[in-house]
C-alpha cells in the first residue's frame, strides 16, 4: 500500500510519518519547503519519498495522488495563525483540500482519504462538556480554523469519494507557551491525546478502511486522559519549573473556546486500539524531555516570564480596555 501524507512536518504528521516507516509502508511525505520542515524531514529521506510543495499546486498534487492508494491529509494552518490570518487559513485549509479532492475525483485509482478534523467544530462546551459525534457543529465566535474544518467536512461528504474523518481532541506533544493558552477557560474539561497515539491511530486506520469508510469519529485519549484545563496547566507549569501562583485567573477567557470529554472516544479505539498513553505517561515523557537548564531558569525567572506571557493575553487586554473582543471572551452578562 502506498500512502501520501500531507503536513508531514507537523507535530502529528511527523509522528505519523515515523509510524508509517516503522510499519514499512511506502510513503510520500508532502509539506511546504520551509527550512525547519526540511531539517526535520531530512532524517527520513532514505526511508520515504520527501516532496516539497504547495497544496494549491494542482498539477503537482494530481501527480502525487495518481501514485497512491491512501491519503492521510493533515496539512492545515492552525491557531493562532489561523485566527490571525483567516484568509490564509481558508486558502490553505479549504482550497488546498479542494485541490486534493479534485485530484482524487480525476484520478483513475481514486485513493481513500483520511481527513484530520477537530474538536473545535463543536464550539464552546464548558457547561455541556460531554461530546458525541452526532452533536451539532457550532464553532466558537471568531474560530476561523473550526469554520474551515466544517467546510472541508461538508465538501468531503458531498464529493462521492471514499473517506473517513477523525475529529481530533487537544493533541499534545511537547507544548510551548503561547498567547492562545489564555483563550481556553480554566474550567474547561480537557481530554487530551498524545501526538504519538494520534499518529499511530492514523496508521492503524490503513488496516480498517472498509470499516471506517464514510464514517466520522471523535479521536481522543479516553478516560485516562481526562482532566480540567486548570489542573493541566498546574501540572505543566510544575514540569517546566514555573510558579503557577504568579498566573492571574483574570488573564483567561470565560467562554467561546472548544474542548470537552468525548463520550464516544471508545468507538474509534475499539477499532484501532490506539489509546496507549495516559495523563501520567504523557506528563512523564514531557518531564524527561524538558532540559534541566530550562527548569532552572524557569524557576529563577518565573515572575517575569509569566508577566511577559500575560501581557500577550487577549482576554486580559479585552477586560482592561473593554474592547471589541470583550463579549467574545466574557459574554454580555459580565460586561
């Protein structure tokens, strides 16, 4: 079986690529010709065919699609860039996927499409946090990334191709501090899945295409990967050596972000058996990967580091200045 993997240089894409190679699949790894991506993929240039290009390059995409049996489509502009540049997100996420689907329809081999969607399509579930795949799609205000995912799902279902769609929960590798962290309310229920387990799931799916065909699944880590965002942040700050007591609760939004518990996360796992990590094993791995020097300096400079981070919090800025984003993060009542 020959596989085209888009977004091979991303966090999930890279784990998927490693698993494809480990299981001896014939792989074409496709991504943008960025220096950091080239550096990352270079190590596997002898075990896989590495192709650099743009999803919007229709002739190139068509030539790749014609050579494969399955496409694992992970390439996308993700937040915060997707929120900052919605036109770019639509161009890459929607129109790039459109080029890919057109190439499938016009090919003789008509490869199977495994598409990576997102929990963000369900929108704000802080109160109603048990999520199933039948729930209505209602993206949070200003979540352009979720809007592109919904549009692509609709396009895939209407296309007539063979497909399966996985709506990914919060996927965790080695997280980096980012201003987007303040968009999620602290009381959000969070069911993570590791990048390793997620990559494994996509590869295991290749053995079950007939079962998966024309279905949509929620992909999460399961019961042992459930926590709250508040507890998750406390654990991660401890691992990095940051003093969580310097974090202000008012820096976090109160609404309009996604995540929750997948009530049906067992459905996909019953087919693919990919849920191997737990919260504990995930924390242990991050702890092992975090350098001692990083922890030392984080402990030493916790206050200025967290102060610098919080200065970039859009919810905190909205609260201070009562700007146009206030209702998005806090709602009308609080205002």
